[in-house]
């Protein structure tokens, strides 16, 4: 199945973009609606069905409509959690840096220990300073997600009726 993104807007990379021409500024999607689905998976299934039926899917676009930014609260933050997270993150960074430096050092264990200690200190600082500056205005952790209320499948006008008829036979 080809990309559901309009020409020149494929996030898949430069190789894909160079085959279709230069990447332009984002433009609103064009086409006639041939289907509307509550989930992206269902919209993707519809386009996959069209592809399986030999429909020219390069004329099709999936559009997320009624976009919402959703922040899901995952827990309460406290100084022990913030500092503990900083130590763990810094230790992983320090292990990585210590291993890389260990390749060029006559004493790789010293490089590893130095990297871990420096990483822990760096992790403590980079986690404690922003938390302290927030002064209790954001004492929770969360994840952000962009979701759509529905997903419309659009098609070029010259083939929209055929595509709509084909999707009418699809059982989702």
C-alpha cells in the first residue's frame, strides 16, 4: 500500500520525496469523501482494501478530523520520584558515554565508572532544576497524544464514485 499522505508530504524520508518531486509547504488535503471511520486502523483497512482491489490508491488520502491534544496524567510527582528518575536516566547516559570512552582508554573500567558518576550528577541537575523552577505548579507526570475524532478517506474527484462503490462492499 502506498502512503496515505498527499504528494510531497510523506514523512517516510527523502528517497520517497525525491521520486515525486520537491517537498512543498503543507497544503490542505483535497478530494471527495469516500468513507469516514472512527479509528485510523479502520481507515487504513479501507485503503488497504482498495489497494487489494487494484484501485489506484495514490489518489487516496486519509485525513484525521476534529484533532484533540490529549494529556493523560500518569502519576504524582515528588522530590524522591524526580531525583530517582534523574539518577536512573543519568546513569544510563553515563554507561553509554563510559563505554564509548572505554574503547579509547587504557583503563576502560575507570572510564565506565567516571561516565556513570558524571551521568548521575548530570541527571540529578537536569531533573531537579526544572522541577524546582515549577514551584509546585506541575506536580504530576503525563503523556501527550494527538488524536482525531474521526478519519475521513478522500479521493480525487474523477475516481471518487468508483472508490465509494468499492468501499460499500467492504465489511469493517
